[in-house]
């Protein structure tokens, strides 16, 4: 088992990456998750428009005494409210909203605004400036072609309102300063327009920033998986190339051992025996690389329990590192059946090996159950992590060991744990040294999570 524990970590994880890797497709305008949030914002804006129009109509009709066609305007308000309810019901069963759906929603809002303006003076109504709100929202939410569509529609509607509209009868209200009334209406419209733009465009831009961050994370994950695949292909190719010379060396050593000149010298015979053991170990490693390159989880997993898995892991590591003082604390609690995953075992081995390199005299491993998650913390008494390594945890070639090609250990650990649905965190301890925490969902290790035949 010690030989198995000492196998190269990279070949196990590269094999897993080759089998589990899937292409990460870039989000298009039609399946952008941010569009759903933006559609919700448009629905909220429509509710504000309904309330605002009710308040405005009541104030103009009842307070200012300006007669308005209440029934047709009420029908438009009812249509807006019905559109909102229908939009909410439609949105409840959808996780992705297309650019066309956003365009349709804005066109319907422009149509409702045009209908209300038609019923209340047309282009002479100071609230025609609300068209700019629709154009601005279109510029932020839609693609270029759809944005120009909104611009064209609003221009056509405004031009039509200059020719066709129902005039407002202001004479019975007794207004002497009509220009002052118009300026007051423009001021109210400006304040309303500016407030809504700031409130909603700010929230829309936040949604777009979240979308950009999600895209950047997807691209980073894809680049990391490609990196692992390249390493897996390199390891597999090297294993094929090493197979023949290792077999030749094994045959030569067997011949030497039978030769009298070596058999009669105990020291030479012992040296040959050690060389044969080393060659056999190399052949086992090469075989493991080739086997793992075709399996998603390395070697065939077996059924075990959390305590047995951890106890075997600790025993194997102690056998390899007899000089290390490993402080093992198991606070998991009631035992649970799981599948013994060699990839996970190599992950913990790698973290323990890194801790041993930083602190040869003492390494600690603390196991704890947090609800439905397994937490494994490996700590040491070494110099700790540099700030730049903590800031870019899991990025390849970020190493404090100062050698070319270093820094792949934590990179591979982070990627394997992430594939299992877990997370890796690192920190520097207050009492000195560093600690790496691996958190895994127990359902990812359960027997049901592994398909039959794996």
C-alpha cells in the first residue's frame, strides 16, 4: 500500500480530467442568465409606471381640473397590469430569457406610453420625454440591432403623435400661464426620468458585471481543464515510452542476478535486488498512469466508510513518511458508508506532502463533519503561504518552492475537489504555519454517486 500511496499525483488527476472534461460553451445573448434578472427589473419598472400614471391621472383630473378620457386611459393601465401578471407567470417557468423577449417587453412599454400620450395631448404632453427612458434601457439591455429598432419605433411614435392625438381641453380649467404649466410638467418628467434611469441602470449594470465575472470564471475553468488534459496526455505518452526501456532494464537485472560474479557477492546481490524493486515500482507507476488515463476516478473504487478511508489514508502516509510526526484528530462522529476514491486519496496525500515539505517535524490533520459536508484540514508549522499565493490559490505555477514547474500541487487539488462539488481554502495560522482546508459534500462520496461498473 505504501507503493500505491507514493504514486505520482499528476497521473491520477490527469486521467480524471481526461474523462470528466467537457467543453465550456460561451454564453450567448439568447441564454445569458443576466437577461432574466433584467426582465424582472423591467417588470418592476412597469409596476412603477402603472402606479405613477394612476397618481398623475388622478392629480391632473381631480386637482388641476383638466378633463381626461378616464375610461380609455384606465383600459391602458389595466392592459399594463395584465401584461405584468402574464410576464410573471411566464417568467416563473423559465431560467433563460432571450434578447428577443427583452425587445418585445420594451416595445410593449413604448406602445403603452404612446397610447397614454395619444389620449392626453400627443406631442404637446411634457411626458413625451419618457421615450428617452425606453431608448436608454434598450441601449443598456439589448444588442445593437435591437437598440436601433427601439430608437426607430420611438421616433415613429413621436412623429405620429405630432399629427394624430386627442387634444386636452385646458380652457375650462382656467389656466392663464399655459407655458408655466408645461414647464412644470417637464420638470416633473425630468426628475422622474433621471431617478428611474439612475435606479434601474445601476441595477442593470450590476447584473451585467455579474455576468462578466461568471464568464471570466468559466473561461478560467476551461483553461485550467485544458491544462490538466495536456498534462494527462503528456503523462500517458511518457508512460507508453517508458514501458519498453523499463522492461529491458528489468530483464537485464534478472540476468545479472543469476550471474555468479554477482550472486557470490552479497553486497552486489543486495544492490541488484534494490534496483529490481525500484524498477518494479516504476513499472507499477507507469501501469497506474495508463490505467488512470482511461478512468474518470482512477482505480476501480471500492466500498468503505469515512473512518476506514481516513484511517487507511493516514496509515499509508505514515508508512511512507516514518520520520514525520503526524497529529491525526478525527471528529467526524457517526460513521457513514462511502466509496473509496483514489483521486480524493491522492488529493489529501498531496496536501500532506506539501505540509511535510514545509514542516518536516510536525504535520496535523483534523477531520470534522459540518452538516452534510466533510471537512479535512491539514496544518503545518512551516513559514506559511506568501500573500500572492493565497490571492491566487489553485493557479498553476504559483509556488513558494522556487523551482521551475512548481505550484501544480494545489492547482490539481483545487480542480479535483471542485469536480467533486467541494472547495479548497488556505490560510496562515496565527500561531505560525499554514492550513489547507478541503470541504466536500458527503453525497459526492456516497455509493449512489458512482455509476455501476466504475
